[in-house]
C-alpha cells in the first residue's frame, strides 16, 4: 500500500478567468509532495489558467479574476507576497522566457539579482549548481558569457528550467515544456524531469498522453474548465472512471 503523502499545494473550489470568460470552474485538486502531477486535456480546457493561479501569475493578466482558495502547505497564497510565493512555486513557460540579449550566466542568475538574494560568490555557486542539475553545465561552462539565444531549442528549455531551479523552489510547474521541441530535444527534457521528480514536487501541463503516462504519478483531466477526473496515472489511463476521459485518451476527440 502506498504511504500517505503530505499535500504541498491544495486547490479548493477554484474558479478563474478573464473578463467575461470563465476558464476554470470550481476545481478542487490536491498536489502531493514529491510526486509529479500531470494536468491534461484539449486546448481551451483551462490547464494553463489553473497552473498560473498556483503561483499567482494569472492575476497579472488584464481583467483576470480568481475565486476559491489555494493553500501552500496549509497557508493561503492569496494573502502572500506574490514575489515570495514565486520563489517557492517556480514556473517554466512553454517557449521558455530567456532574455535574448543576456548571457547564459545572466539568464540563470537574473532572479537572484532582482531579488537581491545572494552575493557574487553565492550567485556563482547557485548558478553552477542549477546548471549541473539540469545536465548542461559541462556543455556551457566555457560559454557562460555568450548570449543564451544561441542555444538550440532543447537547451534553451533546460536553461529555463535551470533559471527556475536556481531560486530553490519547493514546487516546480512546467506548462507544456516540450510543446515546441523536436522529439530528440523533448526526450532530453523528459529525462531531466524524471531526475527532478526525485527531488521536487512537480506539476506538468501537457496535452501529450504518452508524456503524462511516462512522467507522472497523478493525472488530472480537464475539459471545458472543469475537472472531469483525477487519480493515479496508471489507473486513469487504463481504467478511467468517466466516459469523457476514456474518449479523450483513446483519441476520439481533442
């Protein structure tokens, strides 16, 4: 029997959207500590809105609204300083968010500098450690002063992950991290995530059923902004409880 795990992040009755559009409707979802939770569903299901609410990036969008509750280790994130929250709940966007005119080192160190979290020696140590964790230190250690924009797609995404990890978050959210990558680059990022899931609580948004099956312990299926089904990944993919889940994973729509 699997041991009981702590809840790292708890979403309760979450409704969110933009202006007149409701993208997420009354979603309740536990994110368990030191597991990978996949959030899947067709385009427009509300996946990205849901995870952006988890570190309050959603509210940066004009006209955004949020109702319900999200707690981080039992504490409401809605009352937290969003900057402090994002140190604990890191996010990697689909295309990455590299600063093209900044060097590889500057891209990874940017969050530490902006938040004045460390001196020069500590910044250098944490940048190296983060690049080692993402597996690209040996490749870039002699090119740290070169523009990050020169890296191939897969390496850019690894660098984006390194930039999130340098802040030492408790939870790492990845929104379609392989969406723009070729199969070889995607395989490299997936291998990295298989390593990181041993150390962190990870939430991954993906429309790729095979990717969710390979990487995650728990899977949530969203449709039309509603949480249709949530459970152990193996169970959801082999014995879905809802016909809509079965139709989606078998390719009947989406």
